[in-house]
C-alpha cells in the first residue's frame, strides 16, 4: 500500500491491486476542498458539462499536455464526495505503459482537471473562489495535483487471477 496524507486525510493506493489492462479509478476533484490556487469546486459544478460531454469525450492527458493523450475515460460521475472517475490507459503507447508502470509503483497518483469556469463567486472571508459551474475539457494524470487529495485510488483490472479467485470463492461455498 502507498499512502499520502493531506490535512489529516489518509488516501491509499492499493498497489497490490495493479494488473495489466490499464484500468484505474479515482477522484479528479473533491467538493468543498480548497486547492493550492485557492479554488473550491461546489457540488453540482460539473453536472451540465457532463450532460453535454460524455466521459469518452473528456480527454485523458499526462501533465495537462494536449500532445500527450494516454488513455480514455470510461466513466465520470459526480457523487456526494466529488468527481469520481474510471479510465483505461492505452498500453499500446509508450507513455501509456510508462504511466501504468509509475502508477503500479505508487510513484504517480495525482489527478487534475482542465476546465473553463462558467460561474464562480468569491468567499471573501476565506479568500476562496467557489466554482459553481465548470466546463470540463480534460482530466490529467499528474505528479503534483493542485488539489493534493485528488488522486488515483486503485489501479486494477478484470484479470485472469481475479477470475480464478472468484471461482475458488464460489467453490468454497459449495
């Protein structure tokens, strides 16, 4: 297990669950948390954008470099916690394989959103910009996220070993 702490929150990346198909999950944004740029995303901020742009149309990049697509997003959903994502790295590319290897090692686990602000307001007391509506264009796998708690939470797959484990579990019940 690899752990990262952010203001008392412990986040774990289960490196033992890393398999070879490039599938991973995480949170690209967490509602109400203030990032290093003093922005906080409000619950519902992605709703309109996600209705207009399905997950596979939001680009998956490495370090926000538009010349470096590394995979595809298979699911992007707002839940009560934030912007939950699932994606698959394209392992037929050098950068996809490199990103996968770094994730498996626990060396690369940050997620960061690329967006255009549609509606925001200022919380002068806290010195924070509250993002009420954003147009989401891309989500990057990054070394250092503006929101340190926006991370990959698991890198796993539906692998042969998982199938064997499921069959063995079913046998144990019989």
